[in-house]
């Protein structure tokens, strides 16, 4: 089962036409209408310890919106130092 940070808010047809979905820039920007997260687990955080945690693997987040979500930041894969 895919994690919420691995799922886009649009379908495959929309992705085929999307300027944000390319092999060079695969992350949906927050300004995209389909990047909004309506999941009950969504929790915007302002906690610097979470936002700047160097062990979070941010490359797995498919949407920029995830980068400020406490659910993602506490459950994302970790980078081994």
C-alpha cells in the first residue's frame, strides 16, 4: 500500500499533460490545485526540529506540501548517516 506522500492528487491522464510532472521535476508544487492534501493525518508543523531534521528522506515526498507535514516528517524513511 502506497504511503500518502507517494500519491498525487491527479489521475494518470492529468499527469501526462502536467508541466510539473516531468522526469526532471517530479514533485508537485504547493501552488498546484491538485497538490492539496485533505487526509485526516495532515498536520502542518512549524516545529523547526521537524522541518530541519537532517535524517528525513525528503526525496520520497511527491508533493512539496508534505515537506511541512508532521505526519510525513515523523514517519518518512530516514537517511542513514
